[in-house]
C-alpha cells in the first residue's frame, strides 16, 4: 500500500511524501495503565464482546483499507469509531504520525474481533507529523474525539504504549517476515456510559509543546443490513 500525503514540519513548512507498508495492524488494549485497559474490556463486555486472549492484542487488517476520506460507508447501525493515532514510514524511512479512527462493527465483534476490524475502512488524517519532531514530548500529545458534537474521548498518548513498543509487538506477530508495517495505536476509554454509534466524528491530535493540531472529520453513511 502506498499513500500520498503531506508532512507538516515544526518550523511551519510542509512537504509531500509517500508512505508505504505491506501489512497493517490495529493494536488493541494498549494502555500502560492496566486499570484503563480493564475499563475498555468492560466497555466491550457490556455489548457482548468477549475478553481478549492476551493484551496487548494485534488485529491485522487489509492494508488497502486505510483512507483519509471524509465519508465512510458502513453496513448496519452497530458500527462506531474510536480515536487513535496511525503510524507509517515514508519511502525515505521517516516514521510519521497522524490522528485516526479504528472504525469497527461492534455487532460482528461479538463473533470475531478480527473480522470486525476487517469489515470497515480505517480513517486517518490527511496530514502527518514526523515522529522525530515530537518524540521527546510524545507522552504529552493530546488525543480527543467528538461524536455527534459531544466530547467522547480525551487523554494523552502517555496513557498508551509508545510507538517503539507497539512496533516491537507487531513485528513479533507479523503475517510476513520482515514486512513494512503500519499501525493503529489502540485507543482511550470513552467518557460517559459506554460506546456511541454516531454519524459525525471529529478527531484531534494536539501538540501543546509546539502549539499545533491535526484535525480530521468524517461522516458515517449507513447501508441496510440484509440477508
């Protein structure tokens, strides 16, 4: 998979880059705080999703399903997104990051989490930052998600495993030896009473040190679920 995108630099400049990967993984249950991980497991248990075999978990998805579209078509009313970051390398080898949503079919998750991850395209931001420019303050980067106008998730990346650890775990589980990987980071617990099946998502990754932000919005269109 190759993605043409734009990297925004901390000095205000920008450049076009090509990101490339052979395999893509959606990491799950990646919280550094086990209480946070248990909270997410409980959120999913309430809708019938069984506890994972191990944590963190690696769910591999079709590499071509990654998109920066602002419109997502899904089947049925039981899908939802969740704020994450997406990491991939440029052809020059630079690791880049943007905001993302691991949109998932929650009804299918009760049958197979891996299949549920595969069924929907994954949304990522239209611009990226170089990880090297934020590595020293990675833990302070702020991730927020709004669903249908209401704040849904909020926290710092310090609550999740760092990129180096996530890629280490992904390489150990990769479907092809030595392949180029892209990665969804896993998410934060939701605010409020549980998962929301919304139609309008706003994703935000904010850098309070360099005073900049990546935002991406997308709308969900529902197709009928028929036998």
